[in-house]
C-alpha cells in the first residue's frame, strides 16, 4: 500500500510559478513510476508529467518547456515546478504512483488556480 500526499497548490496570476510536492509513504520502495495528472471541472483527468525510477520523463505537449517534474534523491518525494502558468492550467492536480506489480495509487489532489 502506497500513501500519497500532495501540497503546494494555490492561487497565482498568469505568468507566475508554483511548485507542487508529493510525498510517498507506506511501501515507497515498491514504486516504479510517479506522475502528475490534472483534472479541470467537467473534464477528464489528464497526464501532465511522469518520471520513472530510472529518471526518464514524459510531458504533455501543453506543458513542455514550462513544467519540470523531478524527484528527491530518496526517490520518495516528487515535485512539479510550474512556470509561466496560464489560466488553462487551472485544475486539481493529483500525484500518482505505479508499483512494479502494476498497482496504481492516487493522492487526494491539490487545487491550482491561475487568474488572468
């Protein structure tokens, strides 16, 4: 069982920056990949960025060049640095962990609101 807790969301003006954090506990050594997803009101949950245990990253086209996903040396803390934020980035951001056995876990989400 992996428990994920996000933090760092908030309200920011367009063009500003925020950094999200996600801390994994429980059985974090079983994690193969971590990622950030977001869901805007009335829309589906979409992938924002992912990072594997080996450090390989993948980004949604809409955030490439603006967002950076990283993990702490202990590999149990995940970050999302978000720069040049746009109103369309407004959403609830969720941390996701996938274990080597294929199980998927989600955090409770953190709200990011970008005002124009």
